[in-house]
């Protein structure tokens, strides 16, 4: 067993464990801190999968922005009183039906990915281990996926405007 | 030996954990955190397929997924805060504006 296999097993085990802590933890702050653990392990797994650029983006965007945003909202909404009530929904059987339905669908599509043979042709060839990989990825991003890249920029602009608009509207309604 | 199937199994397990939390948790903020877990599972899936097939499409999709996840978290948390300011509730069972 090589070092890469060992790293995969450690990272996978830690990610599953911290994911379970996130779902089953009673205190929202504890849940979000285990989500942070999961995100950092995921960044190392992206490094293992040959892309140090995506690893850095994962740390900056997820650990630096998204989880901190979640924690800010938890501090904004004070939940200390309600933290001792139950964690899961009361209508368990209804949720179980939907869970089994969705799980069946997703397992079906994951099995489809398992059976995906190597006969599919490669669209954008890259060698993840070479030093030119990031250069190749940037070239593909700005040629093949240029329209989608610009679209992401527009979506982020809309998100900024929508966030400001929604919170300002809620504030005015509360005052008036 | 770790191959593509191991990564797909890990992705499937993480996705199921996120789906379980998304359906069964009551807290609206933890619900959004569970969506993030599911998106992380998809990131593993795309990056591992891209690594083992030497195809850059998966890496670029991971880039887009991370950008979309940031946008989704911002909008979702904004809606949660707006809902809390209006109703003083963050539990999904207690938000019943349409009850007759």
C-alpha cells in the first residue's frame, strides 16, 4: 500500500466522520465546525487528485468565505434557547419515503458512472501530473468554456444585488 | 489499490449523508450546510473522473461548482435571515404561512 492509498483512506474516513458529525450534531456551531473539517480534508483530497489550483480555491472559497458566512448567520440568529429541542423532523415516515426514492435514483445514476467504460473519447486532454497542467486548464477555461465563465460572473453579480435587495426589503418591512 | 471506483464509492457515501441531513434535519441553516456536503461529494466525483481519465472537463466543472456553491450559500443564507426577521423561526416544521 503506497502513500497515496494511505492518504486516500485517511482523508475519506475523516470526511465521512465529519459529515456524520455535521448531520447529527445538536449544536449548529459544532455542526458548522465539522463542516469546516470536511472542507479542509476535501482540499487535501483535491491536491491528491492532481490539482493544486482547485485545492487553493477550495480553501479560499469554502473555508474562507462559505463556512464563515454560515457561522456569521448562526451568530446573527441566536439559537441558544432552542438548542435542547429535538434535531430531526417529526414526520419521519414521509421523509423516509422521499429519502429512499432519491437514494434509489442517485444510486442508479452512480451505477451508470461505474459502468462508464473507457471507450468514451477524451474531450480536453490534460496530464494532471505534469507542470503544464494548470496552463492547459486555464487555456481550456478561456477558450472552450469562455461563455460559461462569463455567465458565472453575471450570476455572482446578481447574487450580490439580490442579497442586498432582500435584506434591505426585510429591514424596511420590520421598521414600517 | 485505490482506483476510480473507490473515489466514486466515497462520493456516493458523502452524497447519501448530505441527502439524509437535507431531508431529516429541522434547522434551516444546517439544511444549507447539508447541501454543501452534497456539492462536496460532486466535487470529488468530477475531480476523480478527470484525474483518472486525463480529461480537463472535470476540473473545469469543479471550478464552476465551487463558484455556484458560494452563490447558493449567499442567497440561501440571505433567505434564512429574511425569514427569521419576518417570522422569528428557523425550523422547517414551524414555517407554515400557507396553513388555512
